[in-house]
C-alpha cells in the first residue's frame, strides 16, 4: 500500500499544484494581485540558499511550490489508500495543507500568523489551498479506487450503517490486494 501511495500521491499532489496555480493565475487576472514570492523565500531560508530582495527566481519559487504540493499529495494518497476518501477527506486535507504552509512560513519568519492578515488575503489563500486539496483528493481517490476499498472501508462494510461494537475484519481480509 505504501508504494502505491507514494507514486500515486506524487501524481495527485502535482496535479493539485497545477490546478491551484491555474486558479491563482485566473484570480490574479481578475483581482490584479501580484505573484507571491513566499515559496522561494521559505525555501531559501530552509536550505540556506542566499536570500535576495524583491522578485525571487522563478525556478526556486516553483521548486518549493510544486515540491510541497507533490510531497503533501503523498499524505492525501495514504488517506485514500486507507479508505479516507471523498469530499470530507479533502476538506480535512485542506486544513493540513494550510497548516503545513503556516508552519513553514512562520518557522522561517517569512510569514505571519493568519489572524494578522488582511481578511481578503486570508480568503484568497484558503480558496486556493482548497482548490489544491480537492483536486489532489479527487486524483488520489480515483487512483486508490483502482485497488478497491481501503481497510477502513472494509471495516465499515462488515455491518453497514453506524453501529457500535463492530470489530474489525480479520487481518487477511482488511487489506485487499
């Protein structure tokens, strides 16, 4: 399961990163908001790369933007592989994506806590991270579904509906193929 989750997550996360970038470009064309150089600045601080004022190198920005998207996609793929699929799982993953960004940005001193942001910036960030999370989730879920239900889904199928005192299926039946 982990091998599948790894490659499928990298694919799903990259797809989510591409769709998020497209949604950002559309939003920027409408609102006039400039490109963000936060990803490059965070990567520079994390790796010790030299920092520079103003516009950041596009390859450094993309390395962080798409690298982070791909790597976090692995977590969403693990969710899908275990049976945590669908819109509720993607909503949970939206929070994970936002939290990951905030940890890195605040730990490096590049960002500030979201409650200090202008509300418009906060809404824009949440919307774009949700686009990423739901796209990544849709791809991860579709790829995981090719292997059948996950262990959690198998457990839920023992006695459909919300019930208490339902033990897990035998180990041999929990993982599928």
